[in-house]
C-alpha cells in the first residue's frame, strides 16, 4: 500500500533500511530487516511505511526507529 495512511509519525523522522541497519547494530542487517517486514513481525504503519509513489512497482521502505526500539524492549515471548 503506497504512502500508508496508517502512520502517525512525521515522515522526516523515518530512516532508510541502510540507516536503520547501522543504527540498530548487530543482528539487524538489510536482509534481516526485510525478513522481519515480509514475515509480519514489523507492522506497516507502526514500524515501517512504504513511501513509494502511486503506480511505482518497487517498495521504498522507511523505518520508524522509535517504534522498533520499543518492540526490541519487549521479550520475544510476549510479542
């Protein structure tokens, strides 16, 4: 869904996958982030947004680091 209407965060606060990978550190490679998005572990509109224009084929994913860091604080068994 291009330009998600679900997002409650200013788009300027979002970062690219490469920036998120470097800021999150070990265990969060580009591939790992995409896997978490595709599996549904990270929810669109909360943890990430598809910022592509209408009609574009390739996703342009932006990551909400504030929400991702909140999710990291919750033990895996309680997510």
